[in-house]
């Protein structure tokens, strides 16, 4: 029997007012299209809804067209906002700490099954950065095997360019949600975890760049490059890591000045010689390799490997509202993250071996835990690349310190 405290509910107001309103929003703002076969439409709960994660509105898009309410596993960081905590209370979201084991979330999931309710999960654990599906968290396959309920997948196509990680607004193009009944409950409970992981990976893998080359969807909006320095941090022209400055549809390197623009078909172009890359996916793969090479080269010396100024630190825990710590700078060495105040004095030295749960939240805030304390790093001007720092720390922890990373 599920514990009463785990009986998360959807407010009836959602079904009557919010659901139709969201359908109107998705139709006119996203030009939303749906492929929902009868075997999914008529499926009786409980079942799992698993999707690739392209944009902020994905959980709402995935759930609103299914008649039974779907209770999505949601990052507890979203609950730190009083407004979103209130709204998600209507939707019945289940909070979970990213990149960390969370017993309370697990209890809630099994409570949902006992109550005959659908459960929604994005197995990537976060939104895609470059338009391709991220490696799936392997513990999702373990959960599928334990729950032994049907598995429905929904693959979003066109959503990445409609609202990319760096996007400041919705770009109207076309979004397709493609549903499929992937597994029955009997199949899910009878497969090995490795087999489930393989089947799920194949079902959810999607490359937005290749899809866009075929679909040739034109997007409205105009500010296609604004804040793209949150994702792109290395310049292929000069090799510098100072980052970029963006405005509207254009961005330029802070080191060499070379500029690029993104057109309405989301193609990256330059009028100053070689383009290097015409899409974010290929650019990102190149810059991550350069980042690894840079970290390898400076690792043994003990020098500062990365640094950024003009950031703001807060501290907290899980879904509690973080408290202001200081403005200042961030430094990375081979063994520590060093937090500095605005005068350049040390605030904290966080050992990389003791850092857990490092990830990037919405609005590109870097989250991490050290000695059971949450630290958040953000830039009010939105120029800070939390993505660069997450990738750098993750690489050092996995490849240099040989730490067991969550799966």
C-alpha cells in the first residue's frame, strides 16, 4: 500500500482549463503535430512515458495529449522557484535531485504505480545540448525492469531549434511528437537490464541536425544566436577559450573577433573566410575534444585550468530556495574548484573528489554538491558557460580521478 504522503495528485483544474489552453499554445506557437497510434491512445494506466528531451515544454507536450494524467520526474531545482513549485503542485510532478540517488523519488514512483498512475521520465536526465540524444541513464532500464508496466516512447522532432538550450524565446517552426508502444509490462519485466538499455537507446535516439537537413523547417524569431556562448565556448578560428559575444542572430569570438550568424534554417555561416562548422553538433564535438586536450596538457602542473569572473554563488539543499553567498570568480585546478569573492579572496576550496551531482539546470545554472551542501553558480548577464564547467569537471573526475560516475 502506498504511503499517504506519496499520494501526489493532479488538481482537477488542470484537466478543465490548463490542458485545452496548452493545446492551443502548442498548436499556434510551435505548429505542433502529433502521431498518436490507437494502441497508445487506448492504453490503460499505469504505464511509463519515456521521451527524448529537446525543450522546456517537452513534459507538457508529452502528457497533455494522453487522457490519463502523467506524473513526471522533475528536477528538484525547479521547485526552488516559488512560482513553479505552485504550478507543479497542480501538475503532480515528482521532485528528484539530478545526478544523485534519491530514495524519496523512488518511493514516489512506486507509489504512483500502486495508485494506477502513469509515470513520465526523460532518460537522458537533461535537455540535449547539440540536438542529438544524450547517453541514457542506465538506472532507468533497471527501474523499467522493476516496475514491470508497459513502456510508451515519445520522440520529439523539431523541438531543439524551437527552443534550444541558449534560446531566449520560442521560435515557431514545426514540432512533431511521435508516440510508440515500445514494450508490454510482461516484456519489460522479462528482459535483462542491458537488453532494455539497448532497446530504449535505439527507440529514443534522434539527431536533430540530420532531421533538419531533410525537413528544411524555417523558424521565425530572429534572435537565433542570442546567448549561444552558454553552449559554444571555443573558437575554431583562433583556438581560444575566452568565449563569444552574441546579439540577435550573430556572435563573435572575444579573442580574434571573427563573427558568425545563424539563419532562419538554423545554419551557421560566416562572411569572414572559412565557416568551420555549419551546425552546433559538429562545433560542440570539436570543442569538447579541444577542452579535453587542454585539460590533459595542464593537469600535472597544478596550474589554473579554467577561470571565469563575474559570477554569483548561492548555497542550499535540494528544493530549498538557495541563499546568496557572494559575487566573485571561479577557478578550476586538477584537484579543486576554487570559489573567490569579488575582491579575489578565497571563499571555498571544493575538492573534485568530494563533488557530486554536478549538472546544469534551466537558465544555465551550474549545480553541484560538496559535503552535502548545494552550490549554484550563475551569471545574471547569461554569458557564463555552465556547460563548459560541467564538462570539464566531469572529465577530470571520470578520466583523471577515476571516480565512479552515476549511471
